[in-house]
């Protein structure tokens, strides 16, 4: 099949050249984003290591140090994850057979994939760090431990929910059309 061909899927015609150019543009945008987030996580890993783990300040309690270890672990995992994603997106090869490219697009642009395990682990580690930090009896002593946990996790999960919704809307606008077209073309080519 010539790459200049168009494939008719039901009533819609999908231009393969247009799909490839949209994929390249989105991969380029995502690659730059992953690089920026990689540097942010690297900076935070070092910062939290210095502030909570290495810091010899006697005022840091064991709660602070344990929370710091959770934060550092989350940021180190994130650093490796975003570095891996950046390298992958930077090195995507577009001069492969069309079927292979469509399969890669379908996996890369789907909303839920294996990548969510890293994100869930990072979110849980930060949540654990917040829990440990705010159960410190020296912090907000006028509230019970359960009250502190309810408030901090209410705020934390609210922020995550809003961020998740914003991320979904961005995916729906930018990535979903690529995923949908790749999936439709893949179905046509495999049948």
C-alpha cells in the first residue's frame, strides 16, 4: 500500500499522510513534555533527598524523614519513568511498515496502558508521605490523626481528580483522534 493512499472506514476517509504528520507532531510535543517533567522530577528527587533524608537538622522527626523517603522514592521512580518515556518518544521510527506503525500508535495513544502502574505507584508513595508527615503528633496537635488524614487526603485526592480530568480532556483533544484513526485503520488492514 502506498503511503499516499487514503483508507475509507465506513463513511470516513482517513488520510495516512495526515495521520503520520499528526503522530509526529504529538510525539514531538510529548517528548518535550517528558523531558521537562524528567528534569522537574530529578530536581525534586535531589531537593527532597537533601531536605528530608540527608539534612542533619535535629528538628526533623522520624515522621519527617519517613515522609521524605516516600517523596524521594516517588520522585526517583518518576525520574526514571519520564526519562524512559522521553527516550522512547524521541526515538520513534516512522519509516516502518504501516501495520507496525498503526499497532505502535494504538498502544502509545490509548488512555489506559501499562504506564499507569508507574503513575499509580508515584501517587500512592506521595500519598503515603503526606499521611506520615501529617500524622506527626507535633504538627497540628489540636486535631486528631483521623481528622488530619481526612483533610489532607481530601485536598490531595481532589487535586488529583481535577488534574486527572484536565489530563483526560487534553488526551481527548490531542491523542484520542490519533488513537481512534490508528485503531480504525488497523482494523481495516487486519480484516
